């Protein structure tokens, strides 16, 4: 196809929201996930960028006040070029593209070049940052208007486009963005024109993120209090009676784990429950899996066991991964689940039992402690003596269960039902996270510890700069072997147990500190 007939693409000007990756719209997320190319600003969340296609072209526009990786003209030219080359482009912009986002300029350039475009509005920091600080920008009986103002224009300019006299006479809420550098001048411009010195005000830095910080006070003191507190850009200045509601309505940064940075080492496919619970409690979570669960490399031994399933009276599982591995091979072989109906099943805990339930079976034996040794003890207590046991597991599992069953006289076939791999990229990402500061590192298996130490060059030094959280005694044994500190051990060997252990530690630290 000649250049003259080449199909033109389309550019989507997408508002990514103010910082919390969960605040992007459904339509914005769809555009991001399907785009051939993503052009993003400096405040774009890594979690959002992770939603882009693996083969998508990523362009860091990096446009900040004093740090321009690309000028606005260069960004405009790039969008036009990508569009003319037939690309579907997601232009990922902080907040809303048309609220101090220069999205209008980009749209005009695209229109002039004949490149189709759409705008996908986003949640602006002008309303989201105050909301996450517990400040409603309007409130019945208190404020019935909202005025949004750029703080980047010098109030001392004789030809200012801002009507400071009019602003000073308003009784509603004023929100200034991008105004930290000129904060003192903004306050002076308002108070010198009649705004009462005691009017409530608030500064919200990094609103909606785990780094959010809020300072409140009367308008004539707010800039000084911000400096004393070490506040800096990006910041929103809220002025009005509603700012006085912060103390009563704070919710986001009062959660028990707010501001805590937690590194999760579990496989990404299994980490979502832990991540969601920690984030709901206010933590900033870094998902750097040290394990990837993959199908068994050589399925033939497992396939053979499943074809001859009638020879077994028990099947035992010590992980949900093993259950899913068996299920996958049964589907691949076309084996009906009814062929397992005569089997008894033992599992090491409720999560494995749930996985078993997903394929239509109930566990016949679940120990109170989520340990292989506890499974053996439970069988003995019940007088159960399995004869022929199929034990699907990983290739690196412990021998405790198999050896215990053999001591009871059972014939045990240990068959690999899933494999694990170590993600190469995790080491560099984890190193950077530790250098920036991690409060807690969670470990849910011995493999997560071994792999993380390996990925960090064989040394536990960086890990030990954080508080370590062990899911159980076996994981703790591995930690001790590798000289990884054992700071916290969950009482219950489950995701809920890990979360409770962190909460207890933080609560205890707070009560003593």
C-alpha cells in the first residue's frame, strides 16, 4: 500500500485520573489495553502502564514543570506521526485532558493534520485530591460553588488573565493546582484583596496516592505550615469553609496500613487476594513475583497416572496449584471428572480445599494446621491407612508427606503436576523498590524466599532492610537457612493470617511509638 493510501489511525486523549490507578474510567482502560502505542506523562502509574499490550510501543513524554523529556511541540508531532502511520494511540494524561492538561492543544494539532481523535475524560485532581483528603468541594449550607484556578500564573503579573478581585469576593470553594512554587504570592493576592486571614485552607500533596500528605490551617498560615511540613509539588490548595471538614471526614489516609510499602513475592496469578486486602487497608503494594506458575514441562507421568486412576484410593494435595495442574491435564486428555468419584481426597488447608471444590470435589481430610505433617497426624487420629496414593505436586516440593505416608505402609506415586519459573525482571525492580524503602516483605513459600535471594545476587541484605512476614514455620525455616530475618510469622497459615500479622505488628508499633 502506498503512503498516499495508508490507513490513518486514531488518537485517544485519555484522562488517567489523579494518581490512584483505580480511578481511570472503564473506557480509558479499554483504550489503554488495546492501543498500538501509549504516550504517557510523568505521573502515570506503573500499574496503569502494566495494562498496556505487551507489544505496545511506550513513549515517555515525561513532561513536568522543570523536567521536559519532550516539549509540547515534540509530543504533538509524535501523536500526529503515530496517527498518520495507522496506529491506535492512547495519549495517557494525568487527571482530565481538558483540565489544565493541554489536551486541547493536542486535539487541535491532530485535527489540523487530519488525524481522527477522541477525548476520554478523566477524574481531575481538582476534585479527587480534596475528596481523598476528606474535603467535599461543595457542601450544602457551606459552599454552593467551586472555582478551579491554575496556580502556575504569577499573581504579580500586571496583565494576569486571573481576576483576583473577583476570586477574592467569592464565598464558595477555591481550588488552585500547580501552584506550590507561587503559594505565598497566591495567598497574599487573596488576603490583600479581602479574603479573611482565618478562612480555612488545606494543602493536599500527591492526592489519591499512598504518598498523600495533607496540611490544614488558616489561609494566612497555610503556606508556612506547608513548608514546615516539607510539602512540595504536586499539590492542590483548597480554600473555603469546606477545608475545615477535614478533621471530621478524613478517611483515605487514616486507614491502618496507609503509607506502608509492602513487597509481595507471590506469583502474580495468586497474589490478587493478598494485594487487594493490603491495598484496601491503605498499603502501597509492589507486586514483584519471584515465581511464575507454568504447566508441567513433561506431562506424560501425570497423564499416565490419570489414565490409570482406578489403581488409587486416595489423592492428596498440598497446594491449589497442584489441583489446577491436575484439572488442566484432565481437560487436555478428555478425562471425565466422574472417573475420580471413587477417590478420597486430603488437602493441607482451606485454599487448597476451595480449588478442589472448583473441580467438583470435597476434601475428606483437612488438618487444623496447614502442614503436611499435620495431614499425616490427622489420618492417624482417624485410623485411616491409605493403600495407594497419588500425590500431585511441584518438582521442588518437600518429602514430608510422601515419607509419612510410606511409613504408614502406603504406596505413593509422587507426580509433578505443575512447574515453576523465576521471572527475570523481578530482581531489578525489587532492588529499586528496596532502595526507595520497603516496610514489609511477604513470603508465602520457601520458593519465594529462595528465588528472591537469588534474584538479589545471593544476599539477604536488601530484604533485611524491611520487616519480613512468613506464612508459616516451613517458610521460616528456609528464611533462617538463607539468613533472612524472621520478623513476623502468621499465626494462621493463610493470606488472612499474613494480613492479620502485619496489622498486629503495625498496631503494636503504633501503641509503643
